[in-house]
């Protein structure tokens, strides 16, 4: 089992950012209101994620580390309408197979919690613990037993930038959740979780809506788009400042990125891109997230229709500002 988990880890867990993404997505799936992410040494020494979500029942704690054990989908039919960020049951076993992992968790119903300690996929300790409500996962010594993976990591600064990038986008997709990200004792991000996207935008990019960002909102019978895009004068030299979230899941889509730029038309200079956050709500049946283990590639039915809607939405918002 450990070998299969290590192979899966090769697909799901490429770098510290992938660990952070999977853990935070689990916290979001657990309905957390507050998620604290604490890193040491770009996540290579420690990644800790603390949430106040539903918690894991004592009897399910070891099960959560079994491959394809997911509490989130029960039948094949669910696979075509995934509402949670996770559903493959691969992340925890994959992470535990290549690191030292301690989980402490307690559900609301239980009077006491439990902890489990695994290293390289083997359970070392499992015992009762006086935990607080929610889940706390600590991942240490990532890739200690896969030296090749360790060797191919980027510089600590790049790995940290990748983590920050993923946390930023998860925070943008969930303004109702209070996020904090701390690295080597220094705070890198703090959102208040008041449900306002403006607050998250200002925490991450330092931009204030009204002066630099304009609201976007439009819908048709299939899609509902809301968010903010920057004034044409506020641009960046890379597409990385465009975040597209589909039902709260950050996705990569060239077609949709192109649609954002197309909304600006000739107002964008060559090689410049806007800052934009668009949350797109659609029926869960219109999106297939089961395309790639990292779940960032999705297949959207009617993607061309959505692209046109994004373009029209941005055009309308710019026009309403006489831009
Ligand atoms: P998946 O998210 O695809 O179901 P994971 O390996 O990421 O698989 O997690 C396995 C299971 O562990 C989840 O289905 C969930 O039941 C439980 N779990 C993991 N993290 C948390 C958390 N932070 N809060 C509550 N339950 C969790
Ligand atoms: Mg998961």
C-alpha cells in the first residue's frame, strides 16, 4: 500500500504547495470558518494547517489515510456531480507516504478527540487526545524518503511563492473564510472572513475597489459570474493575477483566460494583463473535475458559451465606467 501511495504522491504531491492545497481544500470541505496555515522553511521543514471544521471522528482517523477512502462521495453517480473540493481520497495517504504527519482532530459530537502519527505511510502512534474542535495537521520532513523529488524542488523562495499563490487563490474563492498564512513567524496573509471579496483583494494585492477595481456581474441560464477586474491602466506583466474560480475551485483554463483579455480588447497593451477575480457558479453537472489528480484542469460543458459571457461581462463593466 505504501508503494501505491508513493506512486500517487508523484502525481498529486509535487511540491510543498501541493500539500498546502490539498490540506486547505480538506479544511474548506469540512466547512471551516477559520484556516490557519503555518510554514517553516518554505514548507520543507513544517506545514501546519489548523481548522475549525467538522473534524474527523475517532474511528475514521486511520481510515482517512487509506487510499481511496473518501467520506465525500459514496457512489459512481456522485462522480458526475462533485460538490466538494476533494473526492479522490488520495491526498492524505499520498502526503503521509512521503512525510512525517501528525493529525489531531475532534468532531463537535465527540467529547474527546484523537491523534495519529504516521511516517513514510506507517502508523507510529494512535491515541486519544484532548483536541479542540476541528482538525490540526502537521506535515514535517516532506520528501524525506524520496530524495529525487527533493532534489528537483525549486529554490526555497520559488516554493514559498507557489504556496502563497495557491493560498491567495483559495482565499479569493472563499471570502467567507478567515485565512492566515505565516512563514518562519512572519505573517504573509490575513483575511477576515466577512464574505467580502473586496477585503480579500485588498489583503492580497493591496488594491482598493472603486479606485483600481470594478465589479463584474452577469448571468445567463447556465452560468453566474461575479467578481472584480482591474481598470485597464492597472495591469501586470503576467497572467498570474487572473484567478478564475468555478464553484469555489481555482481552475486553469486557457480559453477562459483568453476571454478575460478579450473583454479588454485593445485597451490592454501587448504583453500586459489585468488583475481579475471571477467566481463562476454553475450547476455541478456542467463541470467534470475528474480530469487530473490535482483537479485544477476541469472540463466544462458549454465552455465557449461561458467564454463569451465572461468577455461580454467585462466589456459591460468597462463601458459602465466609461472606459
Ligand atoms: P478526499 O478529500 O479526496 O476525500 P483526502 O485524502 O484529502 O481525500 O482526505 C481523506 C478524508 O479525510 C476526507 O474524505 C475527510 O473525510 C477526512 N478529512 C481530511 N482532512 C479533513 C479536515 N481538515 N477536516 C475534516 N475531515 C477531513
Ligand atoms: Mg482532499
